[in-house]
C-alpha cells in the first residue's frame, strides 16, 4: 500500500531517456477521500490500467502538467529541464503544503517545504499519480506527432533509442523534435559537418 501525504503535491516526470520529444512533468495533490487503490509507478501499469487511473486522477485531484521541449532540454540539459518542468508544475498548483519529488534532486524556485523520495512513484500515492499523468501526456503527444513525422515510428517507441529509431535517424536524419544534445542525434549533426 502506498503512503499518502494529504495537502502535499507529488511530482514526477516522464521521458528523460528518449532522443526525441519533450520531457513531461506533473504535480498532483490528492484530496483526503481520494481512492488510491491501483495507483503505482506508471512503468508498472499497462496502458488500460493507466488510462483508468488517469481519468480518476483528472476527475478527483488537483493537478498540473508541464512540458519541457527539446530546445529547453538542449539548452539546460535533461536533468535541469526535467527539474524546471517539475518546478513549473508545482508552482501552477493552489498552494500545496509541500512538495514530494521523485528522485534525489530538488527543483529550484520553490518556497514550500520539499522532500525527495528515491523511487517515490512506487512508494507515495501523490508521486504515483503524477507519474501516471506525466507518462500518459507524453505518450499521447508522441503518438500525435508521429502523424507529422511517420518515418520515425514515434507511436511505437515514443522516441526511445530502439534499433528501429536509430535506423530511422540514420536514414532520415533528425526532425525538429529530436534532442540535438543527445549523443546519437549530435553524432548525426557532427557527421554532416565533414
């Protein structure tokens, strides 16, 4: 059973590892009477379960979702872009008593108490809820953008460096949502200079 922290916001992100697309952060405050049954780390839930839980969270919780786009990721690096998106998501909420952050890094710019929780998406209900919203929002975006860039197969691998994605990158080069600072994408740009 997950722990709860009434009045506190849980925050998590999705999409730090992909070569393309945004990193997405969510912050969630669960009301005291919220049914947390089934909540878990989004990576441990199948899509059907995640969708059901997402609807429950959207219907019954206070939440905000933020995107850090590839330009921000390339400018700040993936860690700092993730933390900035988490900070924006938390700041958009109505005065949480504090923030529980998945991981071991504290986002900047928060004037409320902040605690980090390693693997918090499997321990704290508020962080688990945030992980579900972040993952679903990112996955949906990648499926939508795949229609614009069908040659990469984003709807299958969501931008992660699968063999299929790396082959498409080699064949077609990067598209506007690729992260230029990530090694396989940077290597392509480097190769075109010579």
